[in-house]
C-alpha cells in the first residue's frame, strides 16, 4: 500500500485517534479519585476561608477538626438523623422524594428544586459555638454559583462569603473571587429587627453614613445580573425556604447545640 494513498491516510488517522482516545480514557479513569479529592479539598478550603478560621488555628487540619457536620431538615429547621457521611447533594436533587420543586416567587435563587435536607457546618472554639457555615447556591449570569456563607455566633453577623464554583465572566461577575470584594462582607448584618432578610449587593457603592450601610455590599462593576444573583441566593437560603427555620430554632434555643 502506498504511504500517501487515501486509504493509508485514513487508516493511520483512525489508528492515531483510537490510540489517543484509549490513552485519554485511561488517564481520566485513573485520575477520577484524585479529581474528586481535589473537589472536596477545594470545598473544605472555602469553608475555612468563609469562616476566617486560619486567623484562629495554625493549620487547615486543626481548623477542620473544629468543625462538626450536621444534617438539617429544611422543612422544620430541626437536626436530621440522616448519616452525614452518606449525604450526596447531586443524588438528592435527582430523587423527587428528597427535594421540593420550587415555583414562581418561591424560587428567587432560580434553582428549580430545593433539597429536603442539607449539610451545615458548625465551628466550635474552646468548646463554645462560634460560627455557622451554610452552603448556598443560586443562578448568576451564565450558571449557578455555589458557595458558603459563614455567620457569627449571634447568627446575624456575616463572617465571610466564598464561592467555590461558578461560570461568571472574568473581570466582571467573576470578581466574586476578588479578595477586596470578599472583605466587604465581614461584619455585615443579615436580618433587621423584625427578622427579615435585608442583606443585599447594591448597585454602586454603599454609603457608610446611611442607615442601610450594615446591610449593603458594594456592587460588582459591570456585573448587575451577578450582583442581583448573589442578593437573591442569600435572600433565599437565609429565608423561610432555606435555613431560616433552623436559624430561628437556634436563636430561640429550641435546638441545643450540644445535641447536634
């Protein structure tokens, strides 16, 4: 067979594609466990960063050891006996018996379905409750933002907000990863005196002299939809459809942290 014949070229091309495909598949399968571990590690890092734990612990390992995972029933705000090590959000969201379909005004975060149970993280320091870390998600410009919101022990003051996965535009919506913007969240308040969620990302800059300053975070320049998305996802997860009942139960001492 001539080397430059059409048939030979086709056979060589098929052979190369087959070999390359086999190599890529083998590598992908062999690295799957490592990739999954990297995802878990990244999420753990974001939990630590949201709660600013490295300001109090010498290492990430000790910071993680201070955190207890708790499964919460979002329908009544009570702890669930569901095994924490068996919790898998993706599986729950695919199982119609384990989630609630959201419609209209209830779905301000545009997530379509909300899990019936959720994993939260509680940090104890010197055997005292210090920080509640909540998983949050909601739609931005190009996709869903996934992150963690950390609340101080008063359950009304934000310690930090971190996103570990999103599809926002670099230089615009992706500024949710900008350290300078993330610092703005520390010390902001969530609920007003009536228990209503007030925290929001505004358009432009917040005025330190205004009455709403404690509830406002500067908007992301050129990323109005992302800014609104962050406001909406926080309003949802801190409200009645999200962790609101659980937070209220903690505030009203209807749940003893020693029991969870």
